[in-house]
C-alpha cells in the first residue's frame, strides 16, 4: 500500500491526525469499534487513558490479525463520552497513540456520544485500513 498524508497549508496545522490520507492498495480492512473490553468481555481501566490504551491496542490487534500495520490505517473515529475530558488528556492520549501506532497519523475525528454499548466504557475507536 502507498499512502500520502495531505495537510494543506491553508488549514489549521494538524496535531495527532492528518487532514486527508490518499491510500492505494488492493485490500480494505474495516475495523469494528473497540472499547476497553478484556478477553472475558469486561471493561478494564478506571481512567480515560487506561481505556484508550486498551481500545487502541484491541483495534491494532484486529488490524494485525488481518495482515495490516498501524501505518496502513487510513481513517479512525474516536467516540468519547466526554470530549472535554478527552481534550484535557490529549497530551497523554497522543503519547499512547505514538507508543502503540507510531507517527503515521490517519485521518481522524473525535465525536462525543451520550454513551457506548457498555455503560462503563468512556471511549471507542473504529476505522479502516488499506493494505497492499
């Protein structure tokens, strides 16, 4: 797969995301929403960063199982139950992202939701990747 991150100078400089990603390849992987569920189906982590790390790790596990890498991510949507808390933790969440997924940022959006499937979940990530 080849990707080109597009960040036009007339838009606000992106921090932790790309404005657009042009991806070409032969396989598209659609990644289901992942929360901080453990292997037993229980939400883990009492803080947003703990839950974000688990959810991102699960998303990347699914991606790797499909034959992809974090650099193949073209789009990720983050659903947060409290965007103000997400913004307050943005620095720490960014470090978690870089530690797990690197600096090849996909196009991203953060959307506040009233709640997620599991009431204890604070964050969910879904997305898609383009593989060679």
